[in-house]
C-alpha cells in the first residue's frame, strides 16, 4: 500500500484528544509540515498521536470485524457491509467497507510508527532517554499492527511506502517481523530506560510500555508457535501492574461508540460459545454482559457491559489472566509435565476476587482429563470467556483447530479475509483472494 499521510492534519486533529489527557506534553498545534519530524515537539506530538490513533481508530476495527467473524458478535444492522460480515463465507465481498477500514487503519498506524523510527534519531533536542521511549513505543505499535494484519489476512506487507506498491509476504513472516520489532523495543529500553519526561510527555502513567512489550512478545510468539519464547516473555510481565488505553469525552472509548451508540452489533449470548464449551455460572458472564436479552433471527443476544459501558471507560491493553493462559498453552504444546499448566488454568478458573480489571471466573477447579487435547480445549474455552471481545478469538480458532467453514460456521465464518478491492486497484502485488 502506498502511504499518503498528512501529519499536520493528524496532529491538529489529535491535539483535541491529547489536551485532556493526563500528560505534560508540548502543544501539538506548534508542529508544522516542515518541522513535525525533525523537532522534539514534533516527535512527541506524533508519538502521542500514533498511540491515540491505535487506541481509537485501530481498536474500533480490531475489536469489531474479527469478533463478528469469530461469532462473538452478531451483526444486526441492515447495511450491506454489516450483512456481508455477518454472513461470512463467499458473501463477504472485496468491496466490503469494514474490511477496508481494518486494512487501512493498520497501514496508517504502521506509517506513523515508521516515520518515528526513521526521524526520531536525528530530530533536534530529543535526548537519549526520551528517544529510547519513543522508538520502543513505535516498534511496539508497528508490531501490533503487523500482528493484526497477520490475524486477518494470509499475506501482508512488512512496511508501507510513499513511492512503490508494497510487497506481500506470508503471514508467518509478518509475525516474525513483529517479533523482531518487539525484540528491538525491549533491547532499546533495556539499554537506555525511558525517562520521566517520556512518561509525562508521551504515555502518561496508565500505559506501561515495558510490560506491554513483554506481553505482546508473549502473545505474538504464541501465535507464531515459538512456545518457549512465549513462556520466557510471559514470565517477565509484572502481573502486579496494568497497562490501559484511556479515553475522554473528546476521544471516546471506541467500544462504547460501536456497541452502545450505533448499535449495529449485539453480543451473542454465552460468549458465542457452543453449549458444550460454556461454563454455566461463570462470573465473567455478568462482567461482560447485562440485560436486556433478546432473540434476533434465531440467535440469542445480550447487551454488553465490561469495558463498553462509558465513553470514558478504559480498555486494558492486555489482561493479566491472558498471560497465565499463554503460559499454560505454551507448556502444554511443548509437551512434558502438564501439572504447571493445570495450576495456571486453575489460577484463572477459581479466582473470585483480585483481578485488577474485575474479570473473575469464580469456577471450581479443573477436574477433566490432563491429556494434551483435553487441556487445549479447556485453555481455548478459558481464553474465549476471559478475553471476550479482544479480537483474539479468530486466531485462536485456527491455533486450536476449531470447526471451520464452509462445513461449520458456529465458531468462525471465514478462514481469512479477502484483500480490499481498493488495494488491488493500486497494487499489482496484491495476492489472490482466499477461497473463504
């Protein structure tokens, strides 16, 4: 994809967002087209902007399309885009606006990150301890964007370009590049820890860069099949700390807007899980869902709660129990003693209080078989209930070899998305669309 970004427009727009955040940042309005990427104030402004863009526009795509495809949500509006996404299969066209928005959001995020990576080292007035923070954050969000592309598409580009059509590579290479960037981010802040100025000027105190880097390393290495590296990084996440995307009325929570304002989608009851997988009495049900319930076209749906209840409600970057489940899954897939995996499963299942975000299962201890297959089914189930609406289930359905279309649409209605027509029209490198 050829990248065309007007940074002055982005910064001016984001200035209305960041002025109400708990940051001691330089006024983004001071940036101009000529100085935005070669001054300290410009680098700070774009660093704020790329995180805010991901937390709003990015998440509004990451937490919509894959969740409909993975049958966590039901599209209830009668717009063509929604109807196609809900139907899935061959009904999902290459002109679908929701898929285009997903693709475009990740490309835009990548472009902003690439500009920081290229320009920050030579920008005037950027001291080493500020530079390490902005570079590591740019590595992080480019890695996250690449991973989201690899979740949705069989192939994707590793970088954007302002001159040439992007080249596509298989998604295994996309995951590998994301991991390389995360490695760079961790190495950068290890060599030069970010300063207080970075925290006060760029991230604020709610976003924990170091722990987020380790958490994303664990998450994406698990997706890539690097199980020991997933465990190693999960062990480095400080579970006593949290990392959150925060919102204001000027920059509202995208989940609130999607599911309580536009109301084009409804939550499928019981996390969208088949009867054999849902645990009756799971306390997470009342965390994520509320009344009223109804039935639409034969499908039971329920109203959402959780992280969608207010325009200023925060959204966790990751949940602490995701880290436990990453370790449990990686341990099982590596073979050997499964007792540590069972202990981690039970740490998630039996928790009644103490979760920093209030996501407590309150179930009895696991009493099933301890075979590899049985434990993987249990881990999949716990991931579906713990990480509801995170955009992760669709990738989970592949990794856990769950029922697939066209024979079975109960847990996913596509294998991968088709490439947007708008990309194909300008990029001769665009691959052939997947059959389904």
